[in-house]
């Protein structure tokens, strides 16, 4: 066996003691020691650094070593309520193989972690350990966007921890499952994340770091689902729950998503501020894919300010970083932003090529939200070229895709865009129908019923003044509904 059997409390607590990492660094500085002086020949300097930054939890043996060398009691470093686990933690025998997997994840050596994790699953039989290895291995796959490999591992781990009523590990597992579903653009991701949150809140003491991560996950999912206000609230809760616990990487990702949310509710100054902060931190951490994502969102904020030249430069850099890393998942988002920029510049041919490339990529990866946005942009390009039939077909495709995803805010956006196009074309009745649907997507009670769905564009001219008035009212309602949603 890789691990000795633990008491039930230790099993529910997860691997390693829950500590306050900032106190490890504080104790080291107060003792006047470097990382190497704390580590000596017993552990690596990297391991101490990862403990200090909250990326790795120490075993009792490692924490005792840190306590001895910084002249602090072990209890000085513990989170509230962890003292009760000291006895059971002392029973755990360190296992170099499992510790190696955890260290590889913490050091972001994901290929090494995959190799080690697969080997452990071949030799481990004890269910609890298999569950933990499965979660760690799934993390390695998720960090490299191999979602299809991660989901079966998380499903297996979830079954193990549900069977053992291990709520600590189950909360962790549900959070990572939400991350996987989020990468697949599955609307169910938010429900899974809320399950994780409810479970984590029920634990005593509540695991602060896990709560911070789950709140951040909810914020990220809400951004993807266009729930801008809920996203901002989730990130505010993450900051409140994790005062002093947020590492630089997580903070940078929160800044990136806050930039998106503020841009979508029209607060461009905050959007630009958070986007630039995110880029700066990711540059410092040399996280190139995250730099690419942050550069894309900075470019989109600049586009809203009509600074097309700067936006173009940021998008070019973002795409080059994704190509350099051979990363396909998420690349469609960059291509769509470039398509939007080219369309607005009047370069419809190049804009169409970018949007079609994004659509092909999104279709191959099952990224339905990106596929819907590609159809939306291609529809507007077709309309600019005077191809009304194709524009109608593409808008229908976009609407159909969003309806399957059950993302009301995005559905409002597409119906409203189509309604504007139909108004411009002179199809007042068609425009009214889509204005009503735009309102109904998020606020069915505000949609009204002045004109039924049977109204057609070939009605008599005497009916058209009433239709125009109704369309104007629905447009006003749609804008008010959008503001309430925001």
C-alpha cells in the first residue's frame, strides 16, 4: 500500500495539513533564513517555495522541519481547526511516489505528472489513494486542455469519495469537474460549481483555499455565460474569503475575468485597468498561454474604445503565443476578435476568413459558444455584403446554438442584433418578433404581447405604424432588460 490507513477525519481532510502559507514565509524572514537554509538537504528549495505560495500542502514531517528551523511551534502555521488532525497526520507515512506526483503538479511539470499519475493508477488498489491520484492526474490534463482525458478520471474519483462520504475530497473533485465542464462550454458547469460551493461551506472549519478557488471558478463560468454581475460578485466573494490567500496566478486570472465583466457592462476604464494588471502579472509569471488570453481581453476593451491599432497588435501577439504553444482550445476566441476588428475596418474578405477559421476550429473542439459567435459575426459580414438570405441563415444557426446552451444573456444579444439588422432592412414585423424574443430570453415577464408571433412582414401598410410603435417599445424593453441582466 502507498499510504497507511488513516482515521476517518484524516481521510476527509485531504492530503497534507491545511496551513496559512504566508506565515511560513513570515517565520522564515523573521528567522533571517533563505529558502536553501530552511530546506537544507532534507527537501528542495522549490518545495519550500511552493508551500509558502500555497501551491503545495506540507506533510507533518515537512512542517515540523520548517517549525524547528524557524523556531516556531507547528500550530503557529495551521489554519483554524487543523490542530485536531495532528495525531492522525503523524500516522501518515510519506510516500515518495505520491509526493512526487503532487510536486510535479505544483511545479507545473504536467507531462511528468501525467506519466507518474498513469503509473500510479496501474499499481494502486486502495480506493482513497486511487481517488486522490485521479484528481491530481485530471488536474494535469486540464492544465494542458486535455479535457476528454480528465473527465473520466474525475467521474471515477467522485464515485469513490461519494461512496466513502469524504466531503473534503468530494468538494475538491466537484470543483475540478466544474472546471472540465467549463472548458467544454457545458452550461452544467455552473451547477456543478455551486454543488462544490455548497459542500465546501458545510465543512467545519470551512476550507478557505478551496472556497477561494470555487468562487473564482464560479466567476469564470459566469463570465463565459455572460452573467456579468454575478461574475463580479463571485470574484468579490473570492477576495473576501481569501484575504491573504490569493497567489499571483489566481489573482491575475481573476483580474482577466473582471476585465471581461466590466467591459460587458460598459465600464471600459475598469475593464482596461484590470486587463493591464492581468497582463503584467502573467508576464511576471511567464505564463505564456495566460498572457495570450489576457492580451485578447485587453484588445477587446481597446476595440470598444475605437483604438483599433493597439487592439490589433495585442490580438496578433495573443494568436502567436497560442500557435507557439500549439494550443488549439480557446484559439477561436482570438480569431473571432480579429474577425470583428477586420469587419469593422471594412475588410470583409479577411474578416470572413478569420471567422470561418474560428468556426471550423470551434466545431472540431465542440466549443458551441464560439461556434455561435462565429455564425453571428459571419451573419453581419453577409449583411454588409448584401447577402440577406445568407445573413438570415447564419443568424438562425447562431440562435439555434445558443438555445441549446441555455445561456439567456447571450440569446438576448443575438436576437437584438438580428432585430437591428431586420429594422435596417425595413422588415419591421420581423424586427419586432426578435426584439420580443430578446426581452423574453432573460425577462419573459417584460416581453409583452402587443403583437403575436403570427405577424408577418407582408401585412398591409395601414398596420405598419402600429408595428413600428410596437417595435420601438420592444427595443426599449430589450435595452432595459439587458441593463437589469447586467
